C-alpha cells in the first residue's frame, strides 16, 4: 500500500490545481520526451486507480519515481537482458 502524503491531503477542493509533474526531469523536449511523459502518466493513472489513491500522490511516492524510470528505459529502446 502506498503511503498517503500529508501535503496533498491538506489541499482544499477550492485551491488551484497543483501542476502534475513527473518526479524526474526529462532531458529533451521532442517526441521522445512526449512518449516518456505519456507512458509515465498512463502507468501512474492505472496503478493509482488500482491502489485507490490520487495520481499526484502516486507520482510523489517512490512508486512514481519507478514509473518514470521505467518510461525512460522503454523510450531508450534498450531491451532487458534475458537471464
């Protein structure tokens, strides 16, 4: 279970929406960066919904870091070695 983050719980519904950011900066701004962002956000949405938490909470957790790293790895085109 992913721990709920206190700073996100303190936000009110009337507060402006905080920006949706990935936990790691993406170095480029081209098509590759768009693919990384799209894949990471898709994965965050899927897993956060399954865990019953907000997508921002998921991205702010260590699991969000893993989803972003996985998206960068997939976008690099490197295949994992089969052991």
